[in-house]
């Protein structure tokens, strides 16, 4: 399975690089902006913007966890996706009235060359379907936002989950946005999950503290992943040469825009 993913990825001749532009493109295909926790802004070069898992801003303060979801400001997104309706992933009061599409559950969408596909997963039970992982396909590249698919990550070594992953995630993702902490801590399992799916780039999300993130990064580095600290809140997807090494890209959370948008 891993070899097949590598072959597919190599044939795409695309990679993710940080910041700036490449000689092949004047703008990134997608600019990824990290709002915190599991919330991101995906801005595609056709002008479409997607906001993922825009939950309550301060839900974790009472628990002493450092996992806020910062503001999108005046952004009027075209699409908002919600993996499930727990407070840290969903806040109806933060949905702009101008949002054109709100996707959850089995909702899918095709708009201006962007295809959004739901994959039902689960937070607690690997046989359940209480969470939606969303796949984004655009101009030959693919992005997977896992949402809160903790059950799949924590049980990654079981044959039933591996079969489910093969069926539900057959793509060699250019970018995987993945939770690395949840109701339980699961660093070894998260690293195994990452190696199994073998995306081109992975952005860690859904963690309660910087100390925990550092522990995950240490183990991912020992597993021969390349750790890249952007030092900012954005990451650009641009055409580039293929690279077989999984790159773990660490973003700093910031309100939107927080950086100049393309």
C-alpha cells in the first residue's frame, strides 16, 4: 500500500513548498492558513475560500488547555466544513451569514473546479461514522482534513482499520491535516498512521499544548519524517518536483488574514 501511494504521488510531479512562489507558478494553488485547533482557511487560486471546523474560540480555557480557535475577521468564506458538532469543531454563532455552502455529514460539493468529498470516520469507534473527514481535489492535487478521526488513528495497527483506510483513503495526499491529540494521547499511533498514509506533507492539528506537539515532532523525526517549522501561520501549495520524504510542517496559529493573501 505504501509503495503504491509513493508511485501515485511521484507520477503527479507535485509537491508542497513553503512561502513564496515557484518558477512554474506566480501564485500558490492553495494557501493554507492555521486558525488554531482543527480550524483552517483554505484559499484556492480560483478565489474560493473554505473554512474548516470553526469552533468556539475559548472552549478550552476552563480546562487550562492552550488550543484556541482564532477569528476569521471580515472573511466571507464560500464554503464552511464541519467534521462534527462538538464545541471545539462547531460554533453556529461564528458562521457568517454570507457563507454560501455549509457542509457536514455526507454533504459533498463541486464548485469552480474544486471537488469536496466526505469520508465518514469516527472519534471513538472505528466501526462508527460520527465524524466526517473532508477531501479536497483541485487541479490535480489533493488535501485531506481528517477532522476528529481519532478512532482510526488510535486503532491504526488493527487489520479492520487498515482495510478501512485502504478503501476510504485510496489517494496519495499532497497534504494531510491530522489530529495528534484528543480524548487520549496517541503519539506512537499517530506516527504509524502518518507513515501508513504517507502524504507528501502533514500539518499537525488538534493538540492541547506546545509541549505535547514537541513530543509528537520528536517521534515523527525519529521515524524519518522531515520536520519544518514555518514560523508563520500560512503554508503555500505550489507545483514543484516530487519528494518521497513525508514532510511535517508546523504552523503558528493566527487570526485571518494574519499574512498577505494571494
